[in-house]
């Protein structure tokens, strides 16, 4: 199986842009314009249909309000966080809570647990933002991905595998504020994904976990290290050729992009 037209672009840190086969654009964790890991050519969004927000920390929703003003997307999040975003101008709220699944346009979204905190810094105020969460997203072509948000490893990741069996999982590996490589490797034992995309590393000096440290701990797992701004559009999720296919393609696009920039 491949992504059948789903295009996945890492924008650095925990932020991903997903373009669905139906032509809709989803942003997971809208931290883009102020995200130092996001390449300049990705900072201007053409169009956003859906925002999925894992929690209220600035490195996840730092540009949500601006993006909502510009694009009026549907906003998915836990009620307390959605309530805050509504006060800031969000018009299309699709709030939900853990264990729930809803259809948002052409995707099915399930909110799952994350083991993390969730305050919203609003000027000099720290506001209660509900709880941190992760998302399992099912696309119209049947592909399932799991974005873990910021989290420690937790035993109920085994339930996420049993109930939803996501093929591709995005796991934080940077350590300090989330799992490091050791915990993320344990998460792989519970989730048994076909491919893991490491995230939430390298953005700040304290995020010391690296994909190579992580890969050493999970020798049997396909670790797909993405480059911010590079789109994986034909992820093959079965067979041993996955990393080659992804890396080959992303390298090609990167080169094309660099030629365009030059
Ligand atoms: Ni956080
Ligand atoms: Mn974070």
C-alpha cells in the first residue's frame, strides 16, 4: 500500500501539513510562521481547511490564531482549548474529547490520550487548556496515521494499536519536554507501526534526542527521518523498500525545491 495521493510534509518540530487526495489541507499543530525549524518557503500557507491541535503550548498552537484569521479552518481540539480559540476568533469549532471519533471533511479523527501538560500562555496569563492529546487520523483511502503530540510513553499505546492499528506514527524523540529515544523505542514495542516519523527534536538545544540514537534502539523498525519542507507523497507502507522509497523521493523533491529557490 502507498499513500494513494496523501501528501505529508513536516514543517519542523511537531507541525505537519497533510494534503488529502480530495484536495484538502490539514495542519497538525499550527506553529509555522514563528517556528524556527520551518523553512521560509513553507511559512506562507495557501489554504487551510482543518487545524488539529494537540495541546495549548506555544510550540504547538503558537500561530493558530493568525492562521484562523487568515483561513477560517475547522478547528479540532479538546473543549477548553477550542473555547480559548473561539474567543480569539475561531468560527468553525469541531471540539471533541479523548476516545471520540468524528468526521471532519474527508478525514476521520480520533482523539487519544497523551501524557503531558496543557497550559495556554495568553499575554501574562496562564490559562487552563484542558489536557494534551494525540490524534489518529484515517484518510478516505484507508490509511491511518497517529500523531502522538507531546507525550511520555504510556501503556495504553497498546490500546491505540489494538483499536486503530495506525501504520505510520509520528513520535516525539527530543527528550526533556517529551519522550526521548529510549521511551520512544518502548512506544514502538507497544504501537508496532510500519513506519515511525521522529519529531520534536533539534528545535532547541535542550531537545537532545536524535533520530540516529532512536534508530539504534529500534533496529527492526523503519525510521523515516523527514526534512522540514520536504513532502513524502508516495510513502510505501508495506515491504522493506519503505525508507528507500521515502528518502529517495524526498531527496528528489528537496533538490527540485532548492533549484527553484536558487
Ligand atoms: Ni508541550
Ligand atoms: Mn512541545
